[in-house]
C-alpha cells in the first residue's frame, strides 16, 4: 500500500476514524474523572554500610556484599515487615477493618495476615541508583493514611532489621549464660574440694609446713651423721688392745702424773734395793707405794676405758633413736610431698576453672550487651508526609495515551473496514485488481472545472 492509497482510504473513511478517536478520548476522560483519587506517600530510609558495629567495633563484611541492598528490599517486602506494620499501626484492632475482613473472607484466617496482604499490594519499594537510600512508597485513597502506612513500614523495617540482628545475639546470650552457670558451679566445686582436703589433712600453709619439715629432716640427718661418727670412733677405741695407747689415756694429766710418780718410785726402789737390800723397810715401803700408784693407775685407766664403753653404748642408742626419728621424718616429708602434689592438682583445677569462668563470663557479658542494644545502621532520611496532589489517576497522561491509542485504533479500524470491503479509489487500485495496465483515466469533473 502506497501513501496515496492510504490517504485515499483515510479520506474516504475519516468519519469512522474520527468517531473512534473521539470515543476513546472521551471514554478515557470520563473514566479518569470518575476514578477515585489515590495518593502516594513516600518515606526514605538510608542504610549505613560502612560504620562498624557499635558493640564489637568490627566491620560487618556482609554489609559490603553486592546483594545486601537487594536483601534489604526483600525484607521490606516480606510478610514479617507487613505484619509488624499492621501491629504498629494497630489496624488489626480497628472495628471497621475487622468488619471489612469478615466481609471479604467470611471470618476465615487471620485479620493480621489479611491486612498484611492488602497493604503489600499497594506497596512499592525502590532503591535509589548508586546510593544506600531506599524509598518506601504506599498508595492509598486517603493521603493521611498513605503517609501513616509508609512511615509504619519504615519503622517496622527498622524494628525487624534490628530484631534480625539481635536474634543470634539473644541465642548466644542464653547459651553463654548457661555456660557461665556451669563454669561457676565447676569453680565452686573445685574450691570446695580444695577446702575439704585442707580441712581433712589439717593443712594451713603447705609450703611453710613443707619447709619446716624439710629443715627438721636435714637437721636430724646431720645429727645422725655426727652421732654415727662418734659411735664409730668409740667402737675403734673399744677394739684397741692396749688401753695405754688411747689418746684419752695419754692426754690425761692424772695418769701422766701417776706415771711420773711410778717412774720416780721405780728409780728409788732400784736404788734402795741395791744400797739397802730387798728386805730393808725403806725398800719395802717403796714397793708398797709403787704398788699403790700402779693400782691407782690401773683404776684410772679402767675408768677411761669404761667411759669410752659408756660413750659407745650411749652413742649407739642415740644412733638408733635418730635413725627412727629420721625414718619417721622422711615418711612425714614424703606424705607432705604427696599432699602438696594433690594440693597443686586441686589448685590447678581451680585455676583452670577460674580461667574458663572468666572467659565465658566475659563473652556472656558481651553477648548480653549485644542482645540489648537498640542501635541499628538504618535511619529514616525523609519521613512520609501526606501528599497534597493525587498520584492517580493521571488525567493528562491518560489523555495523551488515549489520543495516541484513539488515533491508532481509528486508523486501524478504517484500514480494517477497507480490507473487508475493498474499493477502487485510484488507478493503482484498478491496475492491481484487474492485473492489466492502465491506458488512460478520465479526470473528475470537479478537477476539470
């Protein structure tokens, strides 16, 4: 179809195209005017993905992920946020809303779920380009209600986001609270075991008692060594064949004096025997004195050997006593070593339980603070205000669309009617219809005139 043919068809059937155009435009205008006005309120929230966690002070790597913003949009569009918004706006307790719910669902289901679905139909969540701002748009018949719902969704999103962040912290806090109680019980049992052991064995200070008993053991060992040396010396003196060779005898002044006197008397006796004779009274008196001195010398020598024997017996007895005391002291020291080792084991158990309790307690305190925090990385940038201009229907836009669609449908209807009832409107149509060349044409009378 050439342009000339199209213009000829349009000229012949312009009335149909015009009526169709006017009908569509008029119908669009009427419908746009009759449609109820709808208002769109918009609330903007900003998400801070670069600030560290307020409790731990660490950057959350999940916030830097490419899909983080898409996840937040899905959270806003979720049923949980919608139900939270319904609870926040107290729509489920409104008698009018409850009557609408009963009328729509015949009382089946839950009013909160029904309201959440209704609100989600008019909700539009859009992120800003290359920024961390999310626009929450809600469209309703009442501008005040639309603004309230948009702000309700923004606040519900912040509450749900905070709850999602705190849910793991609450679980961890409960877990570490139980672990803290278990660690405290273990520490108390370890301390009780140490106290019971000390009371059962009468231990006040194991180290001081150990030092005292060790010093006493060393002293007893030294005494035994000294006594053993004295006993050995006494035993060697006892076994000496000649008492005159003992140092005690040789160094005794009385014995030395008696020996000197005996030596002088022997000299006098020898002289008297030679000069006076053996039977002379002086010689006999000298012999008697000599015998007395020798008897006294033997007596003194026996006294010394007897004292050596006594010293040996006493030393032997003392040695046996010290050996018994040393054995008892060794047993006491060994027992103290065993008790000290057991005390060290109990003390290490206490130290281990103390460290475990401190670690778990510190972690429990941190998780408890994290579970109670009210800080979030989301803030309302622009709260929704009641719009003064309705967003729907868009009369001007609808008229422009109806003009385009009316013109298009009018032309399409004119062409459709032409195809159904084809007419010859030019020489080109005649040539195409007869498949014969056109030799000539007669102009319209109006054209000749």
